[in-house]
C-alpha cells in the first residue's frame, strides 16, 4: 500500500513539474498583450421592431497591437474569426466567406449591420479609452464606468483588489446595442 501511495505522490509531483505556471498579468496600466475567454450576450434594438438577442463565446488574443477574435455559438462551434491590426481587418466566416477592409469598424458594420467599435474594444476591456470621454472610478481606483462618443461601458469585479481586472462588462449604445461580457479567464498573451 505504501508503495502505491509513493508512486501516486511521485506521479503527482512530476505532473506538477511538467506544466508551466501561468504568468500573471502586469498592472492594468501596463498591459499591452493579453488573452481572455468570455461568454457574451448581445441585444440589438431597432425602432419599431422587437429586440434581437444572441449569445455565445468569445476568445480574444491581443498581441503586439493585433487583435485576434474567435466568436463561437453557445455550443462552442466557431462562427467567425476576425484579425484586426491598425488599418486592416480580415474576417473569416464559418461558411467559408472571407472579407477584408482597411477599416475594421466598417468591416464589422458591413458584415453584421451593427456599429461596434472593435478598434477600441481592447482598451475598453482594460478600462482604458483613447477618446475624450469621462471615466468614473470605484473605491479602489478601478474603472467603474465610462462614457465616450455615445457609448457607455460598465465594469464589475469579482475581487476587491485594486489591480483586479473586470469579470463583467456591459457595453451600451442607448437605443441600439447592449453587449454583455462575462470574462471567465484573463491570461498573459502567448
């Protein structure tokens, strides 16, 4: 019996040594690269029409100024893959369609009919914005919400730590779009 316990303990220790530990993300202000996994719910409002809702999963990798998004349905089946870099975007749809544009926001609008500022979203995920908007902070100094160019972003945190990253975001353009993100994991980008 002791021999079996020794083997199990050794195997556990070896398995622990074999996996590389995840690197923690730096403080919010210094994050340039990250990866996240999230669930999303999107609600689109149109005057005179019933609201349309959809949801699914979002994998986002931000690395060296380039965004790579994989949008999946609720079952995890990929629906669209989007690569965004300054001044260029490529969208691959699950039906094999491929579209490119020099304006990432315009590409998303052409494909979906929605005005989503994807070029700003990486900063919004971290509670930063490049516009002239106003930001409000919570008791710990973290972004609580901000408004910029008709958009409002609200943040929620699971941790009370001042350097905690948001676990929930609500991105709203009144009367048009409401996007809710439930971020399951934040990682340092590979």
